[in-house]
C-alpha cells in the first residue's frame, strides 16, 4: 500500500478512519460511489470516472479491499424471475435465555435472507424470500413455532419493494443527484402496488374520442 493510500494525502476533505487505519477521504468515497453503480468496472474506467491516474485508482482500490472497507463483490438477482415471488418480514419475540439456540436454528433456514436484532415490541426481524404464501405459513407455523427459543411471531408481507440501494455513503444527502425521467408505465393491467399516470395530452385525446 502506498503512502498516498495509507494516509489519504492528496485527496482533501475531512478524512474518516476506518478498518485498521486507512483514512477515508473524498477520493475513496468517489471510488465507492462509482463502484456502487458498477462493481465490475475496469480500473482504467474507474480512474477516468474519479479523475485520478490508473495507478492511483488501483492503489486506492486495493487499499479499500485490504482495510476491509470493501468486504466482497456479489451479484444482485431478480428474485421474482428466480422463482421467489413472495417476500415477508417475520418479527420474533425470543425467550431471553435461549438466544444461542435461536441463532443456531435460524442459520439452518436457507429462506432467511436477513435477520437483525431490534428494539421495541419484538426482539428480532427476519426477512424471507419464498415461492408462495403457503411457504411462509409453513415456515411460521411448522418451523419457527416449534423452536423453543421462539415465544411469539408476527408476519408482514411486502407488496412492493420501492427502494433498495447496495449501500449508502457519508454525504449522500449533500450531493446533488441527476434527475432521471421515469420509465413509462405499461398500458393495460397495472401490477399490484403500482399506479399508472396518464399525461395531459393523452388524457385530452381520450376525452375527444369519447365526445
């Protein structure tokens, strides 16, 4: 790791110390921002987007990986096309002396995409992706209900995932975003959880046809 990557010099801005000592400056943040859009971008293209030399981009990228700021690269799939059209959140109340058993049993459930320990009425939130509603019912009533560590559950089905980002970065709310024109909604039947908007010109044309 070079000194410019180790100490964050030449970047400017307010550095933030991460991992084992790398100072995260605005150049590192810009690299992470570009990788958020395209994790398979080449080093040459990354350097061009960030506005630094290819050698500098490579050094900084490797430093982010070595320091643990970048943990891994993975693929994002379309769950519906993969046959997992149902997503549900299961809120779980856990018997406090049995957390170890709860964690062990949860690790054996491949449907569980995410689990977090929470504050509030429940102790944990589980997100599952399955093929149909029956699979959720089976998981709650036949599997979770038979775990001694589970005291109670509450299930919520997700109708539409409105927003999902790979990750957020410091200062995301301060940077202006380029406005993008939304894709036109398909005509005819509208999927559950979505609305179709009709433009003014289109609406007037339809009215003229009706009169």
